[in-house]
C-alpha cells in the first residue's frame, strides 16, 4: 500500500468516475485502474463497484476511505511541519451552515495562501452532511450551531463520529427580511408579528427533523412554509414574497449587499455557533488560518 494508491482511491470516490479522476491526477486511466485493483487485492476489500455511469463506493470501501483520508491528512500535516517545499499546492475544505462570516473567513484563507495552483472547497450544505464530511475527513472543519433543543442529539452524533465541538460565540435569535419588508422598521419582532408572512428554511433532506434544522425555533408550527437549498434563493424569496428566516443576525453587507436586514426576534433561546473537528487530529496550517479568520470576524461582531 502506498500514499499514491490511497490518493487515487480518494480522488476516484470524489469524482465517481475513473476517467475524470485520472485527468485530475494526471495519469492514464489504465494506470489508475491497476493501482486501485492492487490496493483492493492487498486490503482484501472491494472499494468500488463499476457501472455504466461510473463507480460507486461499497460499504467496506467507505470504511477504508475514512482511514485513507486520515493517513493522507497526517501525511500533509507532517509535510507542513517538516518539509520545506516551495510552491506547494494549498488544499483545504470546510463544510458549513449558511453563515456569511464563514464565507468571509474562507476568502481570507484563499487570499493568504494564493498560489498558481490550489484546491479549496467550501460546502454550504445540510447539517448531517457537515457531520459526515468532517467525520470522513472530506472537510477539515464544520461550522454549525447548538441550542438547548438540539444539543443532546447533536452531542450524541458528535461522539459517535469522534468529533469535538468548540463554541465561537453565542447569538440571540434574529430574523433576516428584505429592507422594504413591512416589519423592517421594528427593532424587536415577535412571533405574532411574523404569522402572516412565509417562513423560509433550509431543506435538510431525510434529516428534516428540528434537531438538524439550521433555524432555531424550527419546531414551532407555521401556516406558510417554504424550504430552499441555497442562500441566494432564500434571500430572493425574502425580498420577493416578504418572507423571513430565523438566524443569528450576522450578515455581511460586503458579500450580500444591503437588500437584506436583520431584526431581533423576541425568544427565550439562543444559538451557540461553533465548529466541529476530528478528535485528536491536529489542524493543518490552512485550518489554523481559517479558525484565526473566523475568530477575527467573531470579535468584530
């Protein structure tokens, strides 16, 4: 078993296609196929099943890939610490709920480690995928929140996946609405005020319980509900339909403009926003830089 074989397997899983993976790795497809076949033979595991549309990871393969990502990450950390290579290609990935400060920090990292070639990934995604990404080391860090309602369930998920949660800051509940919304002139909004307007939330797929919801107070009944997958759509609906979403109140005018405003929501529960990482796994220099940038924006809040 070699690091190259592990790298090949991880890239094949990422692309789901041997031809595409070979192009990314700058090797021929037969060479890639042979390397993976030799790895499967040595480990006694079928990592991929082949089909007309590409490859799929088997259950045993997924377990092997978790170990492979850990080995590759440890190798990168060792290189960062001891190997003085110049022109090294930066590589970093973070998964997060839909927070503008997480994007601001990501921008800072890309600017800091700008190079002729790099591989950075920012995944604004569903809560369960954030946990899975960090657990499988697809992402080094995950950004999400805890509250009194979801903490017990989330703590169990963290423990099961060998993750630790570190709090960044505590936020009072707010709503995001369009700047011309009928409630935009109020400093403090109540749930009764919001009743006539559409409630906007991020869709969580098969994990659509309030424990995995991105919005605090999501267990409350609303008459008008709209679920979306991305932030741009949510903001467009907030403007076009006078909709609202429940949030931390933190928004970047630099990234999102001035068309969306935050107003405090009268509620007795707060959000504890923080990050998850793999237990006992040191952070890469990119992860350290990202955390420093996050904390800088948190202090500005």
